[in-house]
């Protein structure tokens, strides 16, 4: 089994743990100790993009046009 297949099979559990942390930021419980059937469930679609453009304002770094910056992030899948 390749590492990509292994990751894909773990993705639902990883996503459930992530959602629990986002929904309950003040909970001191470790999400990994909670049974999987008690965690939030996501059954929607996940879209993966190999490229993204981000525009943001950085008031502490005014080197851009009045603090505006942009980044183009590209990923090359194997």
C-alpha cells in the first residue's frame, strides 16, 4: 500500500479530529482519545487544487502597496 493510499484511508478520521478541535476549542480533552463515532462526521466532497492565489493586508509590513500583498502557491502532485 502506498503512502498516498494510506493517507486517503485515514482522511475521514483525521478530518473528524480536526472538526472536533474547531468546534470545541476550549475542550481540554485530547480528540484522539474520543471514540471515532462520537466525533463530528463529514460526508461531503473534498476538492483539491494544485494552485492558489492569496491576497492579504499586512499592516506591519508596508513594503507592498499600502500593506497589500499577494502570494501564488503552487503544488506539484506526485
